[in-house]
């Protein structure tokens, strides 16, 4: 492998396990514990749960499995938050300013992505060509595409310092101030928007006939009664997710959304609710498959998504009007330049461009303020994190490919990222490790992830070595039996399996042999494939509505962090 390929490989894989973030976050597509897809080819071949348990036991018993003696890694330490952040440049600069005074704007993705989500990039380019000056200095702006929640993380934990911040809603500005950053609001709104609830027309008609107007409280009642399945996005990164989360807590207890009463009701709701999804794209996929009946979305995204025209939109929670913030560290000249840009955003031409892209609708909707300040929004995230699994622990097994093709940089990078991942797994969860090439090894039996288990995990990962073929489904069979055995000790747990491989199976059992078993067990198998076409790994994940992620993302560190915020 030449130097260029080595560098590319390392860039893709240095924290490859972090890609599991997207995989487990995609659990928002189904219930905790998974569910057989309505559309994949294994649906009709699924064994009964009883038969699946018996069959996987038979398969595992036929294998010659090595059980390694785990060793403590006394050097294992938690990874500092800033060390777990990818380089800020993994969030791209989509407009580059060249002025003597250049302001970097951290902009919500619905403003800074591809058309029709490109309003701010269009306005920024127009502004940069207009020739504005402060004194004798030319003025320009650069725009970075980044989610509102990631800005909070990068500014508080990664020393990121943009001159302007345009999140989806005002909650993030309040949270930054609560974190000790000096915040000044320059505008309450530059592109009007709302967040709300989408419902399929059939469910909408049935809901309104029984409950009347669509409200967050009513949706929760209907979901708890089993009348519909409602899903939302990760409130640590998604403005819509944070908005609806706080609206839910407010619905549970309008007097105090952070009360024990609200927390207990959220816990009860989450017991049977889908896991929070990583993105609204995940929710759209789940809706298309008929897995969910109602979901959260911003109005601008809704009007620009033709395939959702059969859904009915109702605004909910606080408004998403894209306030503009600057900070205490910004110079007087930069503040003057910022005001020029904000004024430019208010021009008739700029606002028409916003309206043309689906903004500035539902101006009659005032929003529903929960009364939370910045500390309250931060506390709401913690309430959610504590209760998101409905009080159920997660039991998971990582299955690592150590075949010959993983030798060198790939396996070294995989080991580094697995060790880093251990710092973000909650101590109430249960984790095990299996590796495989021609044969299968249990490197670490499943155990509660206390400090001792964490050290054993680190030691087991560091002891992995490569060589041989790729007996993927042998390892899957062994890992599934481990999960089933542990489930007897940990009742009502959420079972998850993660398979990390760089290629298709070429030894041992085939997918056709294990797929009906996996379908019957309804355990989601999340896969990460790198340097592979992913066809077979994709089939493996689709069995129970999980997903495959290919290791071609530069943003893997953040995906890892978000994985454990949502699922661990």
C-alpha cells in the first residue's frame, strides 16, 4: 500500500467504530429490540422466536470457539471530551469570504446545505459581492454548515470560536449563555420557520376524529394508547428533537417540565417508543416503510419533500426563526460588520429568497414557550438521556473482523477507536467483545460496564491480531447466543449487535443460513463496512431494520459521541 492509500485508509478508519454512532442512532427506525422489516426478502422466512433460539444454539455449538482469558488494561482512561471531537473542518465551509474583515458564521444545515436548503449560502455570496466596508476595510462572511447542537458542543468543549451563530431556534443561544459564553443576540429572526408533527393522512383523520386538534399532549396520549407510533430526532444535535423533547416534558407537567413527575412520565413513554433517530432522513425512511405513523420535522423541510405530501403537518413547540448571535470575544469592527450582514438578510430581496425556499410560512403560529432558560434546556437533555431507554439497560456485543485483510493500519485504527469508544458507554449497560477470522474468539464475555469491565474491554481490544479468512456468520451466531444467555440474567434489556468487517464472508456459515434466525430473534444487527461494496452487510442489517454505514466519513468521531448520547 503506497503512502497516499495508507493516509486515506487511516483517515477513514482511525476511529472507525465511531461510525457505529450512525448505526445505533438509526435504531430510531424501529422499536427497542428491533422488528422484522415489512419489505426485505427475509420477512417471510423468519423462524419463530422459539425455533430461532434453538437454531442459533445448534449453530454455535458446532463451532470450535476459543475463549480468551481477558487481561486488565491498567492504563485505560476516559477520553477527554475535546479529544473525542473531530476536527471542526469536518463540517465544511460552504462559502469562503476574502474580506479584510471576514466573519465566520456557524449556520444551521437547513440554511447552509444544498438547494433548497441553501438560503444563507446564496445570501452570503451576494453579500460578499456587494462590496461592503467598515471604514477602509472590506467585509465578507464565510459560512460553515454545522448542526445547531454541534456548535454548542464545539464551542463549549472544543474551543471553536465563530463570529456569528445562526441556529434553528433560540434554545441553543440560551444554552451557550448558560455554559458561560458571553452571547449577544443581533436578531430574533432572519428566516421564519416552525417545527412540528407530521402524520399520515389516515392516522391524522383517525386521530382528529377522536382527539380533536393535533397537540404534543394528544400525540403522546395516542402513542401511549397504542393508536400510533411517534418518533423524534436526537435532542443533542437536532433542533427539532430538542424542541419536541421539551414540548413533551411540558405536556407531562406544564407547571414544571423538569419535575420528577415529568421525568417519570417520559420514562414510561420511552418504554415502548422508538429510539431517537439520528436525522429526519431516517424518519422519512421509516415512514415510507410504514414503521412509524407520526414524526417531527421542520416545516421548510416538509414543503420541500414531495414524497411527504401525503402527510399532514401541524406546528408545535417553539418557533424556528433562526436568531443571530455574536459573542463577547468579537471586536467592535467585527460587530459593525455583523450588523451590516444582518441588515442585508432583512432586505426584501433576501427575504423573498427565503420565502422561495419554504421559509416564512405559518407566521400566525406564536409558538409554545415552555418557560425553560438555558440551564433548563441543558437539564432537559439530561432528563432525556437518563430516561431514553425506558429504564432498560443495553446489552451489546461488538464483533470485530480480524481477518488478514485487516492487518496493519485498518486493525490498528480499529483498536484505537474501540478503546476510545469505551469511555462513552454508560456503566448501567453490558458489553462484550467477539473477534473472528477463520475461527471465532470470545475476547470478553458480556459484563456490566463498570470500571473493571471497561479495563478488561480495553485490554481485550489491544490484544486483537489479524490473519486468516472471514467467518462473519460464525461470529454472528456466537454473539447472538451470548446476547440471549445474558438476556436471561438481565430481563427486559435492549439487545444490540455490531458487526465491523472489511469484506464479505468467505468462511463458515452463509447469510442464507443465519438470516431466518436473526429475523426470528428480532435483534438489530448494525454493520459497518469499509473498503467493501457493502451488499451483503447491508442485507444483514436490513433484516431487522438496522443499517449499514460505509467507512467513508471524515466525521466519525462525532458519530461515535452521538451514538452513546442516544443509545448508551
